[in-house]
């Protein structure tokens, strides 16, 4: 027992001496030396040759502040800035599109150009433009009467459908088909006959790009001025709401295309769009300037005009081949929750005849401040309490009065070289 006590005293005296050595002459380990650094842990998991490389990288001196600043300055820009995306909140001078829910699953769309001191008037109340400027798109704002409006930036399709118009426009469903027919590329030169309200000019301007060119002929003075006005308003608003400019590549010419044979001699066309009452009168003028194998898309209202066009090509022996005649249809669908009753689901598909049509008074309220009522699903609708007993069942929605009611025939002609006899 006495020997054990002496051993304990000697050990305690050695630990309290402060010489940095433990029992048996081993160096004493501090408390902070027990844990390893993250770099040491990684080094111990790697093979010896790779662990040495990790040690060299850790021992390298840090880069001076000047080099770090240069690396930050030469860093690539964000994809949103490089692609010309919208920078953020609404600004004064650009267009804003407000959507408000209506009856019969319809949405009222209001297009306005933001200006300080102006007010957006809607059936649900007034909303000052000052409340919109500075807000991010996609937010729901309330009018003075408490109605909710969904604000967002309009697309080119929205602007074309809601802009001021004189003659009937080329609807986006038909424009997209014609662009595919002509196979328009950036840098092409395209001729358009019949500027109208400027809808086709805007889509062609975006398709050919800054290096391309669009030549638009119009015979009527009022249509010519309206097309130039709508095109200029869209370009001005685009430059404010985006980081890149809309190309100024459309030449509006007030002249009858049938009398412009001399002007066509110095132009080489990649494609032609004919949107006029008598397109066969322009074929003899534009075909010398159209490239061999180029396409000509003709926008006609009924099949009788298509027959007259083909008969004129046959009798005049024009070097055009009719490749395709199509009619573009457009149908809206509304996905609606159908409740299951008595272990049987409700009718899966509801046809147009089974849908209750609105009264004539509702149709009379369609044109409100030159706006258009479009079909669409409701937004910001809270799910029902018994959501587990619902499921989505599609049925055919009531067609819009202007979309499905509008019928047009698209004829694709291609220039060819006739075989010599």
C-alpha cells in the first residue's frame, strides 16, 4: 500500500511540473491537438502520392488582391443578362398586361402602357399605374374596389391580339403556320403585301433578326399609318423592359404592289407573304425577285379564293407549284375538377353542345375599352376542403368567339424552273 501511494505522488508531480512531458517521457498532448483539421482528414483518406499533392496545394500562397479583382471582372455575365431577359420590375413606358377573372371561366385581359399619374380602368375598379411601376411581374394587385388583377409582361402574341387594329389581323395560329411554310431564317429578306395592322410585320421582324429585312407594302394610307404606329410602340416598350433592342428591320412602303415591278428588280427575296384581297395580281410582279425554290405563303379567307388563285397560276403559266393547302384549327380546353358521387365519376368529356352558353348580355360585355375576353383557367383558386375526393377531368371548353370563329386557308406556293420543250 505504501509503495502504491509513492507511485501516485511521483506521477502527479510529473504532470504538474510543466515540462511538457507525460508519464514514460512521452510528450503531453494538448486538448486542441486531439481533433484533426478538415484538410488533414482528407489527406489521411487519400493514397500517399495524392496526399502529398493535397499538401502542396494547401501550402501554395494565396493570390494577391489585384489578381482576384481581375478574375471577378472577367467572370462571364449571368445567363439572364446575356440572353436579353427582362431585368426585373415594371418601368414607366413599357406595356403591362392585367388579367381578371370573369364569369363562365373567362379571363378579361387589359393592356396598358405604364405612365406616372395614369390609371388602369377595369370593371373591377381603378388601379393607379404608380402601384404597378416598381412591382415584379407575376404579382396580384387589388384595385380600389377590391378586385384582384394579375400583372405580367405581355408576349408578342398578347400584344398582337390586344393592340389597336383597323383591318383583320393575321392571327398567331396562322402566322406560326406560315413561318413554318416559308422556313424563314435569321438574315432572310421577306416581302409582305398588305401591312394591315402590323401583326405579320412584327412576327416577321423577330424571325429574320437584326441582320434580316422585311419589306411591307400597303395600298391604304390609314392601314399603313396604323401598322407603323403599332410597330413603333412595341419597339419602344421592348427597349425599356428588356436589355436588348428590338431590331428596326421593317420598311413600310405606301404603294400598290402591282405597280412596283421596277422596285422589285433590284431586290432578291427569300420568301413572300401575300395577305390581300387579290393575291394573284401580285404573283407576276414578285416572282422575278423570288429565289429559285423560294416559298410564297398566301393568306386567304375562303376556299373560293384559293380556287381563283390556282386558276390564275394555270392560265397565266406562272412558275409556281402549289405544294400545300391547309386550314389551321384552334381549340381551347378547360381542365375542371369533377367530384365523385356514389362511387361513380361524373361525365369524363363534356362536348360543346352540353356546355351552357352565356346569355346575349354577356356577349355584349365582351368589348370593354377595346379589350378582349379570352377563355382561361382561374388563378389563385384555393383547393377545396375535400380535395382527396376530386380529380382532374378534361372537357372541351367553350371556344373563343374570335379564335375558332375565324377561318383561313393557307396556300404554299414554290417557285420552280419550267422545263424547256
